[in-house]
C-alpha cells in the first residue's frame, strides 16, 4: 500500500490520493500480504481486507513466490501493548 493512517477509511482515502505511485504497477505480477502486530487477523477478515483494495484494479497475475510487487497491509493493535484487551 502507499498509505499510512489510523483507520481503515483513512487508509483508503490516502491510498487513492497516491494512485500515481501504484498505478504504474497495475500489470505487474503481485501478491498481497496481510499482517498484524499484537493480534491475529482471521483468514476471512484478511480476505475482506484484500478485497477492499479492489479499486486498485491490478491486472497482473498473482504470483506468491516471486512477484514483481508485494503489497503489504499491516495492522497494529496498540490497545494490547499496555495489557488492554
């Protein structure tokens, strides 16, 4: 992704504003990673997160081993850092 923000909504707004940075890679082979710190994102939610970026409209082939572009979504749950759940 080409954005950093405190909410899902803000991530998408910023990412769309940065389209010039990622549009050049639309035809590249790619993979999408979804990771988190201080918690686990269940697989069904990971799929939803990936699908929420469908507006990027990548046309290249998905390549999990040697992609030309690796898109990374990283989520941090700071409430758990201080022992809060």
